[in-house]
């Protein structure tokens, strides 16, 4: 048959065909020669389709694959509740303190860090008169920094022994406008809600 093929095919074409035959033979040999230890006895098709990938990786000493899906993307920002609670806990207080700060921030700015009031004098989450109290504008717009300042101001006005009076002083100690009661009530209500409150836009 080889002699007949040589007669039928031109010499150049014959050598081309012969090279192709050898190449196919070598690919088939390499395919069948994959070490069994590398695949754990599985076929390459099984590895490709993922049917034995976990077992094979374990066989080679790798960490087992997790069954949980891996989610990529930006981390979820901390909630306002979390930040306020951390501020209070750093000073030795509990959720009552965080609730009060939460209600005050809601009353003052609706959790908007760029809020401006009192004809441009009050800024940030807690509407602090930053020039009067000599703090930076950046601090008023940062929830953690402004909450720390506000808690310190509450302490200077009798917190935690007199929480209502101290809270009222943030809006005028003798204003008699019901600010403290409203802020404390709002804080308790918002804290009890199931939904998280995320950081507002600065």
C-alpha cells in the first residue's frame, strides 16, 4: 500500500503527508503518556470538565476547594450604627450612648456629612459651629471625628449623669425647645429598626 501511495502522490506531497502522520502519532502518544499520579487516575476529559479536580488537588497536597462561592467587589461600608457604637465603646459607654448620637445626627443633618446650617456657621453630621469650637471643617464632615467631638461635648455638659440635659446643650442648654427629647426618641426608634444605616455621602 505504501508503494501504491508513493506512485499516486508526488514526492513532495508524500513527505508532507509523512510528516503529518508522524505529528499525529506523537500527539496521541503524549496524550496517553500523562502520568496517572498527576491526574489521580482521572482522564484529562474529567479534569477539563471539573469532575475530579477537587480530588486531584487534594491528592497533590493542595488546600481543598471551598464549596462557598467567592464574591469579588468592594467591601460593604460600615454602618452609621457601627461607627457610633465604636465611638461610644472607646469611651466606656454602651448602646444608649450610640442611640443618643444616632438621634442627634438624624435631627441635625439626616446623616448628610455636607449639611450646612445656621447661615453657614454649622457644618457636618452634627451641625457643629466649627469656628466657635475651633475644630476643622473636615472633622465636622467625618462621622467618627464629629461623633467623638460631640460625645466629648456631652460629657462636658453632664453626660452620662444627666443625659437629657447634656443632649439639650448641643442645641442650647436652656432653649426649652424639646430638642433632647426628640433626639433621644429618634435614636431609639432608628436603632430598633432592622435595616442598616450606611454611611451618607460626605
